[in-house]
């Protein structure tokens, strides 16, 4: 949804968001497929569920197009992008960082957050 809305406003914003999501999809695909493969021993099931996880994003973009396109203004665009960013930051800081800290070194998750911010800043700079 963010990629669709961002691209409608500015192609460079859409590309930056798409690159960020593509980078994010690598560990997401692994997080989906590895446990399924470990539990079932089936590469096919692992691939299928990883594929379904990835294909949900273009489907979401299509639904966003159907719902938002008639109402899309600069204000709606700003609200949608802010909401998506806020949700991702809230999940990361409220759920993922504390969970990662529980596995041992308490500084590694924060280093990961900082590294992720650096990767995003670099990708935005390179795509500008």
C-alpha cells in the first residue's frame, strides 16, 4: 500500500519504498520458510508459504488502489505514509527489539536498528 501511494505521488519515493521493502523481504522470506522447512522437511511447503507471504504485498497494493484512488489527495497520501511508517516503527520498537534482547546481548538489537536506519538513509540518498 505504501509503495502504491508513494509511487502515485513521486516515482523516486515509490522506488525508494520498493527498494526498502525488497530489502526487508529477504529476512521475511527466510523467517517464513526456514521454520516451515525445519518442521516439515518439505522445500515445496516452505517455498509455497514464503511465496504467499511475498505475493500478499502486491495484492495489498491492488486493494489500496481500489479503496484509495478515488480519494487520493496530498493530505490522504501524507496520512497513509505516516500511518504505515508509524505502524512499522511501533512494531519494531515495542515487539521486535525487546524480543531480540531476550536472546542474549542487549545491545545487538539497537545496533541492528541503527544499521537499518543507515541502510535506509543510504538507499534514499542513492535513489535521489
